């Protein structure tokens, strides 16, 4: 049960965004840019980074939701996500992604944990400066999102099926579409 009365029963960050749509807009804009705008990393790879950091933070809602969004967009689906969650060094991803995931894990521990040698490993595996930048920002942002979701004790559905249905909407329409729905007046029942 959430720590505050959200006046809705939407799970995870969705309930928080319905509670405060004015804060939802910039949060959704940030995640849209980080996870969906044009980038040399695929949308699935960026969702995988978000899911992995969320898993490290023990945020069930964010790790499973973004795991579903990654699985829907990556060849190998949940096998890749589960592999990264279990052990990124042995997961079925390329060396560049392995280096970026290691970098994201350092950010999750604290920004000052990131060393030049961590960046050099990612760069040697083919990561560009933009990919390194975006990985660090995705990891930092998801530490914030995870603490927001768990800090207010939002509800997290169990099982992957409910996240996969929502994932289809994210894959097709993105996070900006959420802002339009939040801004729309409620439909009468």
C-alpha cells in the first residue's frame, strides 16, 4: 500500500504520474529522449540498461516493466534480460553492451565509483562518447525513478504478463503518449 493516498490504483510510477501529472511531463520527456529518440544504441539496449540498473536497485516494478520493454525489442527477448540480470559478463550480449552495463552498475553504486578505466573498457569495446554519456545518464535517471517508485511504496504487479501488455503500448507509442493521456480530461463513465 502506497505511503500516500494517490487517489488511483495504477501500479508503480503510473500511479505517481496520475497523482502529479505536472511532474509526470518532464519525467516522461526525459525517459523518451533517453530510451526512444534516435541513438546508436537500440531502444531495446537502452531499455535493458534501465532494467538492469533497476534490478540492481531491487525495484521490482521498474526492473520488470523495463525488462518487458527490452524483451519486446531485443532479439532473444527475456533470455537476454534474464541473462543480464543473472550475470552481465556471461549474458548473450556483445562486448560493447557488456562494457556499458558494467559502467551502468558503477553509476548505480555511486557516480564517483566510475573510473577512467571503466570508461576505457567500454570505449575499447566500441562505445562512443555519446553512448557512454547516455548510459551514465540512463543509470543515474533510473536510480532516481527507482527511489521515487519505491520511496512511496507503490504497488508492483507480480508476473511478467501485465508488464508485457503495457510494454506493447510503450513500444508502439512511446512515453510522450503518456503525457497526452495524463493531460486529457477523464472520460465520464
